């Protein structure tokens, strides 16, 4: 499986305005503790394709030991190279890809996750993999 192209570290930036996963999945009944991150209209909250794309992604890169320590151990890959995945799906992802998703560790997610941009090459590849239509850059 082709994974999203690696992102340049110097391209990393706070993407809370473009990648708007929420920390808790909203249910049909409504979850009282939903923490919205980013604009409610972001397509990321109804996508999650790039969080379920490759078994070895997301990888850790420039995180400090202190930052990595904030990620719950059961969600870290055995070889400590990145997030633990179940097949291709990051285990921090909750919800259903293409419908409603959340990142359960949004505030402490890896650097590469922060670099994801709506409509970039990796986004388009991941969405196509899940049969989702392409999105224009945010
Ligand atoms: S694939 Fe694109 S739209 Fe979907 S969650 Fe990732 S960045 Fe957002
Ligand atoms: S850590 Fe969060 S944002 Fe990163 S791939 Fe996993 S679910 Fe997605």
C-alpha cells in the first residue's frame, strides 16, 4: 500500500483551522463532552481517511520525549516508531471514516498529524482510498 508522502518537518504548523477532528465523537443522542477543535464545518470531522491509510503511519518524528510521554502507551506501536494501528487504522481514531470521526489524543497528536492539510496530496490519496471525493485546498 502506498502511504501518504512524508511531510517536510518545516512545513509543520498548527492546523487547528484546517484539520478539525474533535476529541470526542458526537453521537446521535448528542455527547455533552464533545470538544470541538477547529471550525465545525471542517470536512475532517466527517472524514478521517488519512488516519486510516497505512499500517506504519503516523510515525513519530520531531516530538520530544516529554511530548511522546503524553500519548497513552496502549496507542503507541510496539517498536515505538509511531502510533499503533489496527491494520491501517490509527488506534487513536474513533468513529466511522467518511461519516463522523474524532482523534482521541487530538491535543497531543504526533507532529505529522498536525501537518495534514485538507486538499493536499496525502489528503487526496487517503480520501480516494476510502472512496471519498477530492476536496479543494482549505
Ligand atoms: S483526509 Fe483530508 S479531509 Fe480527511 S481527515 Fe485527513 S486532512 Fe481531513
Ligand atoms: S493520532 Fe489522531 S490525528 Fe493522528 S492519525 Fe491518529 S487519529 Fe489521526
